[in-house]
C-alpha cells in the first residue's frame, strides 16, 4: 500500500541471507521501526499529534499531564532528601512536549528543585531528537543513549510514557497444544514483477530462544492447561526485560516510573484474548496488519506489567505500586483542576477544549485506563515508608 521500498528491500535481503531464510517477528518489527535509515522512528515518517499524525499521547492533550507528573517528581526529590543533582531521565520523549511542560512547571513553582534538576533525554529517533532539541533549546536538557550512562550513576527517576509498547516483540502461536514461534519470510509464490515492495508472509517453527519459555515461567503462564484454543497467538516482549535490566543497573537510588497501556499477565494471556494485542497505527486509524505500510506506520503491543514487576525484582527493583493512570492523576490534583475550570477567565471554546482534554486523561476506556508502575531502588526504610502521592488513594 504505502510501504517504503528501500526498507522492504533491506528486510527482504536480511531474510534471504539468514540461515533458514526467515527472521523472527521481533527482528522484522525492529527493522520496520528502528532501521537506522528507513525505519519508522528513524526517518521523517514518524508523526505524532492530532493533525497529520498517526497517533497522539497524553502529553499532546494539554500541559496538565506533564505538570501533574512534575508534582510527583518533586515529591520524589523530597523523599530522597533533596539530592543535588536529582536526575530525571525521560526515555522516549516524543516531540519534547512532556519535558517542556515538566521543566517550565518546576521553574515556576519549585525553583529550588529546578536548580537541583538534571534533565536527561534518551531518544533513539534522530528525527524526534532534532525536534526535541529545537523545542527545548532554552532549557537545561542533555541527550544521551542509555548505554552511555555509567552503572549506579543516577540518583533520581527514570520515567517513560508509551515507550515499552513500541519495543519489538516475539510472536507465537499454539499448534496442537505446542508453542510455536512465528517467523517472517518472503512470499516464494509471488511472481517476480517490478513491484516496489516484496510480500512478506508468516511461517511457524521451533522457538528461536529458550528465553521465551523462561519468560512464560516468570509470569506463571502455562499454555498446556485446558482453555487455550488451537491457533491461540500472542506476544512476548523480551526487549522490555533487557531494557529494564539496563535501567536498574544505571539507577543507584530512586525510582522507575513506567506509564503505558497493558495488563497483568493473567489478563494479557487470557484464553479469550486469542489473537494477541499487536496493533498498527496509520493516520489515527488502527488495524492489525504489520505487513502493509511498512516503514510508514507505528506497530505496538500492549505491555505485560507482571513481567516488568517480576523481572524488576530480579534486578533489585522493589515494587512500589501499580495504579490506573486516571486514579494516579486524580490523586495528584487533576480533580481540583477540573473543579476550578468554571472560575477561569478564558473564552468558552478554550475552557471546553481543556475540560475535554482533562476528561480524556482520566477516561477509564482510554488514556485513563493506562497502567502506571512505580519501582524503586536503594531507598532506606524511612524513605520506603513515605507513600507516593500518586499512589495514595483517599480514604
């Protein structure tokens, strides 16, 4: 349809030069999204926002999302004893809007914290990094790769908003009760024409790595149990565990805050969710076919929060809490913001627009239903005993 011919050729070449002339779906998804020249996030194909974009995030709606997060980061700084610097590491910063709202809010409301703050952005996309640098050029921000941060170097918080869902996932299918991995190859029956992009098809085979079975053991999912139909398929996100291992290693003392859409493992791998969670986003429309619009559309899969919690424990991260985004933002003051809307002297159209944005942030069927996972490392008993405001529901 609207595929990038150069990227299709690169993927086809990778397939034909592989030992079995096939690649895992995770390899395919990695190339589609992150190929250094033609990948969706590496080229100018990535579009975020309401007009002309493929998707939008909470940070695109209004400044309130970033400002409420800023309140939580300020409390984290206080709990840790106001360290200088307090490093705030945003991983996958999109257009830089969230960083802008957070920093401007801290500068205005908490100048002492702003002075102590070291804001770091980890961004894989060169296109997005350039946009971030233009937007944040007047603010104290530095960019680096996660691998460039030394071990035990960060006192503060690593945080991400809709990052983990874009990590490449392995796909599998159950065939006669056995787990088989889904691979991608070229269509051998396709006639050789001058078509700009070859067709890619799926084949199944033995799992490419024992880590897939180890992952399922980690989250205590057993597909040999009755209830799972033949043809059941889903995803396993090994890249999320690799990412969390690096983050935990770099964090000396502080928090990891992960916001994304997803489920606990028991819901993620429910027998009735028989076709997995993989979704593609193209011009604000979503579908489940990753083999069209190659390099021009986003591909995501929901996050298994149980895996992040349990793997985090193995990496010396303690689970602080897990809550829905809507409740998280309400405890940080979003309800008060909604209540005071009628007192503000703004044109009616602007007030209605902001009210709609605030309600979208807490809508349990949309953004409000996202999960917020907080983990910690290196906190003493006194610090651990102090509850985070965003996780503290009213009596």
